C-alpha cells in the first residue's frame, strides 16, 4: 500500500470510528449545538437569508463557527474553509489569492458564487477567482458558510458548484473593544482592531480594521493589505431593522510564477520569473469598496428584505502565467438591488418571491510593458506599449425568482423553485483596429449580446425524527460567460476566434444529516453534469483560449463527522471522493479532467485539558489525493502516466483564553516540513509546480475590554 493510500485509509477510519464506538446511541432529546462549536455549524443563513437549522434544508450546507475561526487564527481563508468536506482552497504563491476545488477540479473559472453577508462580492460579468480577498476576512468575520452544488432560487449565474458566504460580526450587546496582533516567520504581521459602541437603545455601530504585511516565503511574494469595515445597526421598530455596512480594502502584492521541474527540485523559494521580468517588479494592486444597506421586516406570517448596494473595485496586475508578461488593468462599478419577500400560509407551507437587479460597467486594458521575444517553436516578438485590448462593457441583469415549500406529510417537505436570469452585455471597443492584431489575438467591433436562462429547482426533505433528515435534491444552474471570454478572443488552429456560450448544469443530490447527543453527521452523494462546459485549450502556438467542451460530468461523495469523545476531546473529519470526466469532447472524451484530486480529507483532533482551563489545542491533518497533470491524460517518454501523487501535511494550533480579557494563539503549519507541490500541471511540453509552503510558525495575542 502506498503512503498516500495508507493516509487516506487512516482518515476514512476516522470517519467510521465514532459509530463503532458509540454503537446505537439514542438521539438527544433536543438538538444540541454546544459540542459542535468547534465542528459543524448547525444554524445557517445562506440558503434563505433567514436563520435555519441544517436538518430543515434539503441541501449540503456547512459552516465554520466563530470558535473555530478563533482557533485557526488564519492568515488566509483556506486555513478554515478546507475543514469542510469537499472543499479545497489553494492559497496562491503564499499571498492573498486563491483557487478553488469544490465539486470541481482545481480551477480559476466562474463556477463559484462568493458572497459577504448574502451580497455578491463581484459581478458575474467580471468574475475573478480571487474574490474572497475582497471580503473582510482579516478585520471582521463571524462565520463562513458553503452551500455545495447549485444554489437555491435566490442565486443565479456562478452558483454552479458552490456558494461561499462570509458573514461579518454584528454590533456587540454592550460597548466592547478588541485589539490583536499576530506575528510569524517571513516578517509576517497582522494587527487587528474592532470596537462596538451602543449609541442608543435602538442603534449601535461596529468599526473594524486590520493591517497585514508579509514578505512571503518565496522570492517576490510579499504582500501588504489594509481593511476597514463599518457596520451600523438600527432598530426602526419592533421586528424591523436596518443594517448599513461599508467594506473597504487595499491590497498590493508581489507576483511570482510557477516553477519548472529543475527549479522545484533545487530552489523552491525561487519566484519562477526571469531577471528581466523581476526588474519590472510585477505587482498586483486591487482596491475594493462596497456600501450596502439591508432593511428587514418580520411579521407573524411574513418576512421582507431589501438590500441596495454599490460596489467598486480595481484589479491591476502582470499576467505572469503568459510568456510575454502583459499588464492588465481593470475598473468595475456596480449598482445592485436584492429584494425578497417570504409568506407563510395555512397548512405549514411558505412562499418566497424575489428580484435581483444589477447594473455594472467595467473598463479593461491589457498592454505590453517591455520588449520581449520568445524563442523556439512559433517564436514571437512583443513591442513595448502595444495594446491587446482596451474596452468598456456595460452589463445589465434582471432576475426574478420564486420558491415554495409545502409539507406533504407530517415528516415530508417538498420545495419547488425557479429563477429566470436575463443578462445583457453592451461592448464598446476603444482599440481602434479590428480583425487579426497579431499574437493570435482578434479584435472585434462594438456589439450587444443577450442571454437568458430559467433554472428550475426541486427537493424532498424527510425528517426521520427531530434530529435527523434524509433529502433528495435537483437543481439547475448556469454560468454566464465573462466579458473577457466574450470579447477578448484568441484565434484557434482553424483560424476562427469564437466567443463561448453559457454553461448549463444539472445537479442531482442525495443526502443524510443527523445531530445526535455526541455526534453530528452530514453526508451527500452528488451527480452534476455541465453542458457546453467552458474549458481552456491551447492552439499550436501554445496560446491559451476558452472553448465550449460539449459535456462534462462531476460526481462524488462527501462525509462530515463531528464527534464529542468526552469533555476534553473532540474529533471532526471531512472527507470527499470524486471523479471528473469529459463525457463529450472533440479531443478528450472519456478522459479525467486535470487538477481533479481523487480525494480531499481534513481531520481535526481537539484537546481541552481539565488541568489547564481555557486551553484548546488541535492537531490537523490535510490530505489531497492524486490527479492528472493535463486533460489529455498523457504519458511521458517512458510510458508513465503524468499523474501527481498529491500530498499530506499536519498542522498544530492552540488557543489559550488566559482570562476573560486576554487570550493567546499559536500555530505551526506543515509541522513536519513536508516538501510538496500545492498544485502541478503539464503544458508547453513541460511540468510546472506551485510549491507548498515549508514549516511556518505564528504566534498572537488578543485583548478585549
């Protein structure tokens, strides 16, 4: 048995152990959540925008609690999100960016809807895979939730594989101030401040801020980030509230590239960039601001919610993954409205109706920052200052939806829903030239495109008893093309350059949930097909373009178990096993998709010793299975499959609540100093690696008064 297989077997055993030890444990008289504070979050808001017990929802929706976030004290969202079954977030180059693999291979595409406080962090027309760096994770966070699979009727384009929701802290019940400092290796430091002030009997305000700086463990991967969040809560009258929030952030981050086999074997700290490129100091700079106001009103039989918002962001960077390292600059403004009304009817049924409106304008520019000539096959010369695209796109979306839940029997609920999405793109090209502009690029004239889609939803939820439920779910969803995939075109080998079409996805899911006295269980089996799947391809010149791949199938199983062993020990295990395949594709039919781990596992064992009151320590094991390096499922010259073996690392974390006011935290990541590839790929006839971080230690202090 290989080392990785042995590790997987051990982690799966951790899933089974609670049931073999406890046997036929009787259900608790009521659902208890205390023992799960460090494990599975049982009350969620993402599905309906209202607090709901997980066993009342016919879907796989899991969260990370406030207590677990405090224990993690993470410098990146991945440190906590990866504890959820089927979730793998990769921190890119040690900075603030990320990729995601949730019921999908590891990718940077728009299969995920990222929210903060139920509001999208970005427009689907200008999707960026790093969207979680625009959340207030470093300054104000209470919980995180992940709805896996297609979203409910409340969510449209992008809610294909998952919806990730960052939930911020409310105003404290009394005046309260928190200050914190975390320091670590590679000159890492994060300072945090939060203050809640009760202004009157009906209103209060929370001000939170953070400053983060990090030199990075690899060359040229330093980052600096500032966050400021303001939250004002006003009680207008009984059961009527107004919450206004402002989120501001500014990030500057040095950029690095992937490593060749030689560099990965001999110099993992290398930036992967040439001296010529490093001389230009490639950076990513992004500014973000979102102002929103949520009005909620609750009556005996209804709930109303209105959320108008304004959002602004910039994103300027050097595309270090392209040989010529072009500069990219963008600026996006959005006005939006999320309207929802829910009504309870006689006979234990309820109906929700809503309308989402978004108006977005985005400016995008890409140009060559320095003279560059590539060598080898299809060599090319790039002249400093030449533009590859320069345009403005306006995007308008209108999305009405309805969702109805009815009790068919005392224990069986039926939910039906549908959402209609209309999207219009108005493209204005400022380049001034059209047709073939060289380097495999095609410039197109001004145009308008329209897309519309109806997404039906249906589910059955059967309550086996008051503590467990079994559900069956179907959900249709879709993914709109971004403005870039529509209008920034690369010529294929046949001389054509075509925009991609929207993807259509169907998710089928069977799941079981239970909250027993000392064990919480959440498991799901899913099948998801994606028609007209948008995938990356390369022409003979090695230039990358997007194309619709006809049909892709994703299927797998996810299991989460939280077990309170006794008052001092508790264990949580998250495990998923999946298969991702091209069902219909002109070149890859029957092949497994690249960067799709065979399994993802996370085990967390927490120890709270009686002899040290206030101390919580944790051993965490994160394991990722093997995956193909390319979609072609190719072999090397010796006939060996190009498959990466995956990795397993261990982390140690601790939180010590010394007093009501004072606490300390510490963690050591990759405690055994494992050398591994966080991600690997094969392209341009070469292997490329993103190295995983070595052993890294952090220590912090927090004071509250």
